[in-house]
C-alpha cells in the first residue's frame, strides 16, 4: 500500500497501492461511504466505487453489486466510527 486518504467531511476514501509485479499504482476511490452494523455484522457501505484499472473496475462492479463490503468480525466498530 502506498497511500490512504480519508476525507470524512466529503465521505471520500482513496487508496493507492502497488500490486506485486505492477509498475504503476492502482487507485481506488470510495464515494459516499458509511460504516454501520447490520445484523451484528460491521459493514462499509458506499454510493460509488472507482478503480483506475478497467478490469478491476469490472470485477468490483460484479462482486460489490450491493455496494457494501462486510468487514471482519473483530473490526473495532466504535473506534472506526469515530475516525470515519
């Protein structure tokens, strides 16, 4: 991972990472995110997601159709909610 930028007012999360074997970083932007708990599960929900690689965008669109990312069960919800 190269950088993580979090703009809690604009609800924009940007991550840049350099995958193994790649020469250019991949940029991922989550717009309109919200952290919540649904049925005891911590979830990162978002309005839109953009990825700088076309094939990764297609993959994200197919895998994240519900526009939500379940987080691990041991995610510190209270701490994250304060930060985001």
